[in-house]
C-alpha cells in the first residue's frame, strides 16, 4: 500500500494537533480561538474517514488513533472551554469543576463506540463532536453577546450544559447519522428536515446579522431535539 496508508493517520494526527492547540488557547483565556481550532479538528475528523474510504487504508491503529484524537478535540477541549468561559464571566464557584464530567463521559462514549457494532451508520447516544460543537459554539457566541451574561455568568448554567450533554453521550437514544447504509434512501424525511433546519439557521443568522456561531449552536441543538422526538415518536416508514 506504501505511502498512502499513512495519509488517513496523518490527517487524524492533525485533528489531535488542532485540539491540543485549542486546549492551549482555552487555558490562556481565549475560548474563541479555541473554538476555531475545534472547527478545524472537526474538518480533519471528517477528512480522515473520507481518505480511509477512498484509499482503502483502514487499520486498527487508525481506529484507535481516531478515538484518541477525538478525546482531545471533542472531550477535553470543550470541557476546558466551558471552565474558561465561566472564569471569563467572573464565576467564582466550586461548580467550575463540573464541566470535567463532560470529558469523562466523552471517554466512555468513545470506548463504547469502538466496541458497539450497532453504530456503523447511525449512533446510539450523542456523538462526541456534536456535544463539543454545542459547547464550543455556546462559548464563542456568549463571548460576542454580553446579553447572555445573565445566564452564562451564573454558577449553574454551563455546568448543567456539561452534565446534560455528558449523560446524552452515554445514553441509549438512537441518533441518525449522515452516512447512509447500502440499500437505503440517500435522503429520508428526518434527514431532509435536518438539512432544512441547517438552511433556516444560516438564513436567519444572515438576515438578522447575528454572530455566525449562533447558527452552529442552533443546528446541533436542533439535531439532538429532533432525535429525541424521533425516539419518543418513532417513524413507521
């Protein structure tokens, strides 16, 4: 296979690098820069799987490396960002430590994913990048919108977000993915609704001249809410 077998792992390593740099930014009091690193990590996270499929370069090492990189970028990084945002907002409480719960649940989630054969196309529980994007976009948006200080600046709000997302990570709630199994429709009703939500979030953000991070936040929150509704009212199609 030669050199091409190393391409996916190199891309995965860039995921870990972006996440690590993001942690440094978050520790230095720059959760906004940290979120940009998280976005870069998510791009690398998408591209490594794509490269592995195109090149036929799957490997056990690549699978393990992917989980380790995701733990940094989508487990540790969002936890540190939540803590850093609380400090920026002047929160002085023992609850600052609670967002670490999200990192622990992310580790459990990633370990569970690696041994759970049910999650080849769809997911059981919220995926770590989804939870991370909600935390990252919320931190970024709150920094650019002081009107949220009355909520984000409380000792309980961001810790509560971390706990709720952490529990959703290890839950048994089915969550649809954007990969489609062979023999299934490319776009079904739930995915069409989600794509429409993405378009609506972007359109509203542009129309009302809101910070772009709000669109990211709304899209991923909507994704979780849609899946929760589908778990309560499953489709019969």
